[in-house]
């Protein structure tokens, strides 16, 4: 191919590699979240740079966190998994 075609092919390949790496990272993050939740050690990062175990969050804190995620983050695999797990924790308590 010509120089310009090679250049655009390189850009496309870099973007594809980045996309695949991001997908892999998201899958790993979701798998780790599920594993941590099942082990009872999943932690949420608070607004004051602290961490709290999901099992120690109050019901209102769970509800507010779910609302925050829905309001703040676009629909993607990781945010949807947070909503699912926090919702499951909330339902377990009712």
C-alpha cells in the first residue's frame, strides 16, 4: 500500500487494539466485582476517598449509590454490574 494508506491502516489497527484492551479490562473488572461480592469483600469508593464494604452500607446508602450511578455514568458493563450487585444486596435485606 501507499504511505497514506499505511498510515491510516496503522491508526485503525491501534484503535482496534485499544478497543480490545478496554473490553478485556472491563470484563476483568466485572469478573472481579462478581467474585468480590460473592466473597463479601466488594468495596465502594466513597466521595471522601474512603472505601466501604457493600455489606456494611445502609439501605439508604445503597439506594443513593444506585441512583448516583444511574445519574452519573453512561450505560456500560461495569456501571450496570454495580447497579445489579447493589440492587441484589438491597433486595437481600428486604
